[in-house]
């Protein structure tokens, strides 16, 4: 009989605690920056397409470098990559801050191009950071704690995702935009400090492929031939691509719900609040059976919640729908991450996580562009409802085609 693992077992490991704190600070910095940039751009342009372009501007460099970044994460010390990329994110925070102060403010007098340039650099940094972070974490803990560590990592990341937007909204409203960007920069410095406190880990033994191209191809082939991983990644990708409405939240806050920047912070935080509550529950009550079916139901619930949000004209009901969407999304995120960690060889985790980033991570940004375009063509409400409906259609197709995922019972895999 397998010994029961405590809900906080992984936190007993010092390096994992430092990793959690570093990722908390980095996530807070990123969330604050994203919230303030969205409000700032809409305040300047009053154009929903400008919000969609934020996602596209960040996704293009992230997708472009992702596969190569995954390869680098498998052959270079992952801590070194993390320190370089977080330093670049710190530079981006300081640059955005400079645009709100003299003499840097003059750069925005002719338009918002400088903001998009910094977003592009931020996307480049996150393209390298994601696979390095993903593959560094399992090097800090024993294998039998993977599931526990993933649930805790997800929970703490989501806590930061709750606090970040709310903190940004209130700082922006009561102190100003410069103070918001300043807090983001301080948090990026804190993230660097915590990462530096973690001893570096050795580079995994190299895989047998020769040359960069062959190594990248082997990562792609592994995902494509492993139907459970491919199905889980594809399901989340299309759900996020069509179902997300985060890029349009400044419009809902300003024009539909009329709640201002404080309300925007609460709207951005609501999905993460629901997600952290669910992640906390899953940490204490791990999913034991019918894992594939649970994932399909949760992604369908996410799509239905987005439809409810799109049709809502009540701020409270909108918060509830966003919170519910986060609860459903949290479960599918934990299942997908656990599948990738437990079924991918150590010397291939960088490349496989890079594929995951392209499929799921960058679909957040591409989904933001899709939301901006459909909002421009169909209207804001219709675009969100359309996205939710497409998510439901995606679940149906996945249930029909990915039988191995549908029939998945246990997550445990040796």
C-alpha cells in the first residue's frame, strides 16, 4: 500500500521553498505589469484591437524562440537561464516605468510603439524562462513528491495571480501608474534574489540525438506520439485560445460593468481566486480516478462559465463566472502538468515543456489577439460568447478523437 503523502510535504525542502518564493515574486511582477499595460493602452487608444495586439506582440517572440529555448534548457544549467531571463524582465519593468517619468515620457508623445517594443522583449524573456522554470522545479524534489509539488506550485502561483491584478488596480487608482510599475520592478529584484539563493543543479545527461535540429525534432515527436500528453495539451490550448476573455476585461470594466481600474483588478483576479481555492482542495484531496473524464468536464465547465460571463451585466455575477472558470481551469492545469512531469524523461523536459508553452502558454497571448479581433468584428459580448461556444465544441471533438485521454484513470505513471 502506498504511503500517504502530506499535503505540504514538498515545502519541507528548502530549495523548493525558495523556488516557490521566487516564482511568487516573478508572477506578481508580471501580473502587475500586464494589468497596468492593458489599462494604460486602452486609456491612450480606446481601441479593443490595441489590447489584442498586446497578446500578439508577446506571443510572436515567445513562440519563435520556444523550441530552441526548450533545447537550451536541456543542455545548459537551468538556473543560469532563469537568472538571465528574470533580469531581462526587470529591465522591461524599469523601461515601462521610465515611460511614465521625465524625461522618458516624451517617447509616448508620438504613439504607443515603445510600449509594444518592451512587451516584445518581455515575450522573448518569457519564451526562455518558461521551459527553464518548468524543468528546474523537478530537479529540486524527489520523484515521489512530483504530484504534491505541482499542486503546491500551482496553488502559490495562483495566489500571486490573485494578488497581482488587485494590487495593480488599487495602486494605479490611489497612487498612480509610476508607483505600479515601481512595485513590479521591486518584485522582479526580489525574484532574482530568491533564485540566486538556490544552488545550481547539474545539466541532465544528453540525449542521443545529434545537432540542434534533431534534438528539437525529438521533443516534438515525443509529444506527437504520446496521445495522452498531446490530447491534454491540445484540449487546454483550444480552450484558452477561444475561451479566454482576459484581454477584453478593461472594456468590460470601463464600459459594460462601469467599475473602473479597481474593478478591473478584481475582475482579473477572480479567475485566479477560483483556481487557488480549487488547487488548495486538490492538494488535500488529489484526483484518484477517472482523470481523463474529469479533465474534459472541467474544460467544458470553463467554456460554459465564459458564456455566462459574456452575457452578464452584473459585476457580482461576472466575478462569480470568472471565479468558476478559474476553478475548472485549475484542475485541467494540474492534470496536464502532472502528466508532462511524470511521463517525460528528465533530459527532454525542457523541449517538451517548450512544446507545451507553444500549445498552451502562447495561446493565452494569441487568444488575446483573437479576442481583440472578434470584439472588433462581432462586438465585445458576442466575441466572448462565441469563444465559450468554441471551447465546448473543442471538448466534444477531443472526447471523440483522443480515446486514450478520455479513458485515462490514474495519473501515477512509473
